[in-house]
C-alpha cells in the first residue's frame, strides 16, 4: 500500500499542472514518464494506492471540475474504492 499526497495526485490527474522542483530548486525532468512508470509498477505489484480525503480535497480546491472529470477515468479499476473519513476522538 502507498499513499499519494495532493502533489502526487495532481501530477497524476493533471500532468501539465506544473513541474515540481528538486532539493536544489531545479525543475524535475520527465515528470509524466516517472509518474506513469510508478503507477504501472504499482499496478503490476497489485499495490493499493491510498488518497487521503484531505489530499483529495486540496486537489479539488486547486483544480476543481477538471480533476473531477479526470477522476471519472478511474472508477472501474478493480482495486479502486472510496472510504469515508472517521472522526478523531480525543
């Protein structure tokens, strides 16, 4: 199981959303190819990708309806499922 944060999710759904920078401040090369390779590898390994609700919310705030349209591409994947957040109790 791996967890995607808002940055990874946005890069997956909207590859043209901008290029992340490395620790030296330089743009990362071949972002789309790297994301595609990671997802293919995770699918081959049958690894579940978890997207926390706050990460999805952040992506929706920044990208809105365009991301919702992109999400419709993935509903039929055999390993996709949505979970409801449980409230934290003190």
